[in-house]
C-alpha cells in the first residue's frame, strides 16, 4: 500500500531537483507549456548552481541548494539527477513528506517502487510504499507506449529490438561531445579511410568511439555475458511496466550521431495473428502515438522530424513475411521529452489530481 496521502486545499507544490541539467531544462519548458496544476514550483540543484535564475511559467525562479530543508512544504518532487544522488536524496525527500517521481535508474527495479508510463499502467502510481515512483529509461519509453497499445489488443509474446540512440541520452556531455566532433570533421575528407575519423576526433567524450560520421554499438556500462546496461534496461523495464515478468526481450543498443530523439526497429511477436492494417488501426487510436506510415510516398518518422514533440511516432509497419503473428515497425521518440521530462511530468500530474480530490 502507499503512504497515506495528505490532501491539499490549494494547488499542490512541486520541486524540480536537477533543474539546471539537460532534462531539467526541458522540464521547465514542459511545465510552462502544460496545464497549470501546481502552486509553488521550487527549483533545486547542487550547491554550485544555487542562486541561478531560471524562467518557468513566465516567472523568474531562484535555484536553491539541495538539502533536507529544501523539501519542506513540497508535495511532489521530480528528480532528474544521477543514480547515486537519487539513491541518497529521494528517500530524504519522501521522509520530509514529498511524493518523489524519480527519473534515474536508482529505483526502477525495486519491487516496492512502481515503474510507470501513464498511457500503459497509470494505476500503479498508487502502489508506492516508499513514497517513490520511478520513471523508465528513455529507450524503453521510446517504444513502450506503442507496444503497450498493441499488447492490449493482440497479447505480446516476444520483442526483438535494435535501438538507434541519440547523443543526448548521455546527458549534456553527450550533446557537447557530438557538436564538437561534428565541428572537427566538418570540411574534411574524414570517413573515407579506415579509422581516419579518430585522427580528427582525439576525445570521444562519453562514447567509446567517435560518434560523428559513425555509429557505435554500445550504450551504457558493461554487464554480464557481454550485454550493456541499456540493453538490460529495455528487457527488464518492459517486463515490469507491462506486468509480464516472463516476456522474451532481446535488445541491441546503438549510439548514432543524432543530438536528440531515440529510434528503434522492433520485431514484435503476439499470441494471435496480426495483419498490417490491424496493427495500424490500433496505433492510430492509441493515446500518445502518431502513426506516420506511408512508404509509397516515402513518409515515415525520422529523429529530426520528431525532436521537440511529445508523442511516439510509428511507421514502416509490416506483417512479418515468415510469421503472421509478428509485426515489424520503426519508431521514434524524443528522449528528453517523453523519454524523460514529459513522462515524469505526466506522472506528477496524476499525483496532483490525487492530492486535490
């Protein structure tokens, strides 16, 4: 069961922890765009960022330093900070009375912390005995809204996915590194000879190889049997969100020279036969999904056309040639919006409704 919720007569208060980071910056923009359900909004960051002035909802707000007292009087706290910071501070915020919505990986697989995507499993927000709700990884989020809709109709059995992940998945250092690498190879003949990009890009930044003019088949840290942490997140988080602990999931995660918006090629197998048109009909009606699937006129999602939008965009829908119960498709989702800040905000908005009922 969840901790007892204290009802508030006025609009609930909100804290944004990590307000000066890449996702935090997007969060402030999203809060300014969406329905105003919040009273006070308090911006919290590290001591070195305290005192900075940031705009949100047309108001200039001053960043305060992260401390236990910073959460006093806060009803909901949205965290976008590294795992170790969340692991330490989310329980402190919860102990001070805030309901925490955490965007890090610190609590995602904790059985006492729900992993929530509002379009897929909104009722799970009430199952929060620790006072913490977790936001999925951006790669999982880029596909799970569409997969959740198809699962409800056809019964998902197996997923085989390849991700094409943007540099911003590695945070602001990833964005900065890709921009710098692009400038280093611009106007050169790099990319024509074996390993020549490395002659121009001396520092790969957070990536294990140069990303400009390249793709890198790695995202995250090394785990058992040669898998990366990102690949295991896609597997484990998809199972938890869908409530399917035995779902077969195989993922290969690849970093591509795109600033923002993750893409995935998905091969999904279901319990029943699925025609192309049947899958398209479900996706057309699904909340949070835009179907752009007109290959005859070369219309399908690309990261650059999707960046800055909130929905999961799906195209290239095909029934498998070898299995009538399988569908192949390609999808894109902005990893800083729905992949992080937006989903966190949507969870928080569900809590705002709960707090004011």
